[in-house]
């Protein structure tokens, strides 16, 4: 690690690949890799030196197939039950839900259809991050993934292949305060399912991640009291770094943009509406009162603050895993139970799910704007996964689970496709959807692309591999049986590992 002097960077023959801004109060902020300050003659080796990240946005209550997927068919056949269509060839919006804000992201995204969690029945019967059916005993009882299941964010945190050294935060988990529900599961020593706690306010996450890096208590108190900002903390070292004799003009832009982004986020967090920082316990405990008092723009800002905090933390390599858990954006839950053919209710439901889509597009776009040392973006080296606990809204089934991903994890996943994995000839499940193959293959594809060997995840499931697999013969006449052997394989065509 290089040392820093009061008047600037000390003259050294080597500059380490990871750079820091060291401010008052012992505050240390790691910066993105700056190629111009690498040791002389030492080129940036491989894109594999750039860390990979995993981001999940978890939604609830399902969607309607007719508005979620493209209206055109995936018509290029790769295998008897594997069809694709390039997103660039689809005219107009990708679907009624996936509007124009996704057009710039088409080359870096995938839409998946026909990925099922066999055996899941009833409301909230599946976990999108562990690909497992859940045992549901009632609205007030624990919802327990079957067997030895773990959610994917937990599996990544346990993997030495993903985290070569222990990070400051294994993951950052945030949710809206109106709906206390977690998609992140682990097991304690007694084998009992434990839900990981989520931050319920973005400013709490921001203060925890950045204020915790201030060693001097008095300075930390000033930061928490909003009397100083990140810019105040690192200003002197920031100027010294920009004046370093070896820093290139391109890297000056990287440093400027990075600190400006954090300073802007700091300002927005401090200026959040008073309802966001209300200290009365009743306000934090009465979720509906809190959420209903926010304007729609406040709600968008709320999630933007989560997004910006998470991206800054990933850019600093304080964490490589982030999850946002959000219920439908102020929707009437009854609409999710409407008959699939009820167009009026579909449109009402769609109005709110489009707001979620806007937040997803914002996260992906902002990740794509962060450039790494190899010239590619943070999104290029990552996987951002948008999913749901259910598929079709009406019956809340787990057939053809909604799934969209962004990023290739360093070209380990093909992107730019609408994939259809439904079995041919079509076989309709009693819930009204045509069945496909195991959803666990999608999560396995993600984990393999992020560098995990099978030994890191195969033990987390029902005994047959990751997640759960129920042949459900009574409902499907044994149509899932041939797919049991491939439940732990990467998805055909898309998976490059």
C-alpha cells in the first residue's frame, strides 16, 4: 500500500493498483483502478482483474405474461426446446412493460421465458434467489425454503472464489419500509432458516457504509450530523492526487467523476424529505403511514438513493453483492389476483409495474456508466438480475418465472436475446401456463459466470443440487423428469462457462 504525505503523494517507484483518498478523522476512501498510476511498465493484465458484482432486484406478486414478454416469438431454434430472438430485431418497445428506457440496454440484457420451480404451489411459494419451493404455513408463519437451501447472495458471500478476501460488507441489502420481506436466506447452526436483515432506509445504509470509515469519533459525529460531507473529508488528498505527475487526463476525469458522484449523493441524502428521517418510533413502525406520506417523486428518489449508495460501494470495492427488495410500487394487491383475461385490471397493474421497470433501468444504466480500468463498464463485468417471487399474477404460480438480466459477467453470458425454454410441443400446466425447464439452471448460470465452482453451491438445496426440483408427476404427466438430470447445468445457448 502506498503512503501519502501532507503535501501530496510521496515520490515512490511503485504505485499500487488500488488507490485511496485519506481524509480527516482517519477516513479512507478507495478509488476505482487508475491505469496511469500503475507501476511503470506494468500494463493492466486481464479483464478478470476487475471484480465481478451481482445485483438483484426482487419483486413480489407476479406479472401477467401477456404484458411482460415480447409479443413476437423467439423463433430461432437452437435445440428442440431452446428458442431465441435477438432483442435488436424487435421493433418498437420490447413489451408493454419493458419500454423505451430499455432500448439502449438491449445489447446487454436478456429476457428469459419457460424457467419453472416445479412443485411450488400457493401464494409466495418460491424464492427467486435460491430457486426453491417454500413451505407456506400461513401469512404469520415463517416461510422456509426446503432442504438446505440458501439464497444466491448468501452463497456468493461464502465463496472464496468470488471474494478472495473478506470484504467490508458481504452484501448490501435494502428494501422499502412499507413491506418487511426478505429474499435472502441462510441457515443457523441448528438448521433453522434465518432471514438476513435489510436496511429499510437508504440514508441508514449510506451512513453505515461511509460514516463507518471515519476512525475519529468526533469527525464521525459531525458527518452523521450532516455538518461535514465526503468532499470535506477528502478534499486535500483529492487535490493532491489530481496534481500527481503521472496521473493521466483520463484518470483525472475518473477521479473527478467518482468524487462528484459521492458528493452529489451525500447532498441528496442530507436533503431528503423530513419524512425520510422522522425519528418518532411510531413513524418507523407504522409502515403504511410512512409510505403513504411520500410523494411519488419521493419514492423514486428513495430508490435512487439506494442505487447510488450501492454503486458507490461497489466502485470502492466495499462489497460486490447488492439486493433491493421492493413490492409493487403502491399497487392494489387485489389486482394481482385478477383473471389473466381481465384487460382493465391488467392495465391498472401495469401502470405500477412500469414504475418498477423505470427503477431497474436506472440501476442498469448507472452501472453501465461506471467505467472500469479495462475500458469496459461495471455492468459489463457484472450481472444485474430482476426477478419475482411468482410468475403469473392471478394464480401466483411459479411456472415461467419472470426473469431479466443485464451484463455478461465478463463475457461469460451471451446477451441481447429473448430466450424461450418452454417445452415443445407445449404442455399447459393447470395454472394456465406452458411448462419449461428448471429455473435453478438460470441461477447456476449466474454463479458459474461469476466464477463459482459447483462445489460452492451444489450442497445448498434439496439434496439433488442447488435449489429444489419436484417432478410433480400428477400435474405434468412426468414432463419434468427428463430435466432433472440437467437442473445443475448452465442454460443452453446463453451459458458460456
